[in-house]
């Protein structure tokens, strides 16, 4: 994702296909990815508060390890894109989730959807 597209997403605010989270909790990320897969796809942007303010990612887990955890705990397998960007000098993680083709998807044997 290029910087211009990311800025556009940030300006839209949260909605059915866009979720902001300030912190990185693998279970929360996994549930959101699963819900997006089951609900038409979307973007999860980590390091942003609910008002769209950039906080930056601070985490004990690095992005490749988070990606590995998500791949291992989602069923069936899905292609989800994980990417780090810098916004206002702070790291922000962008998770792009396509609309799932093999619905329903589960995360750790639980099914989630976006409402």
C-alpha cells in the first residue's frame, strides 16, 4: 500500500471495512482478521487510535512473528497481507484482508463476523 492510499484510509475513519487499533494483541488481531474474511474484507491498521490519531506500534511481537501466528491460527488458510508503514515518523502496521472465498473462517476454532 502506498502512502497516499494509507492517508486516504486514515481520513475515512473506522467503518465496516476499516478498523483501527492502538496496540498489538494477537488474539484481537486474529479475531478482526477472521471477521473481515467472513464479512467482505477490509483493513486493520495497528498503531492508530479510534479517532484516527497516529500513536505508533509498540509491541513485544514483531510483524513477521504476528503474521506467522495469524497464518497458523486461521482456518481455512487465507492470503492476508501484513505491511509496516511510517506515518508522522511512527511505525504503523497495515493488515489487508481480502473477502474470504471459503467462508466460514475461524480463528482458534471460533467464527467471527463484523456487524
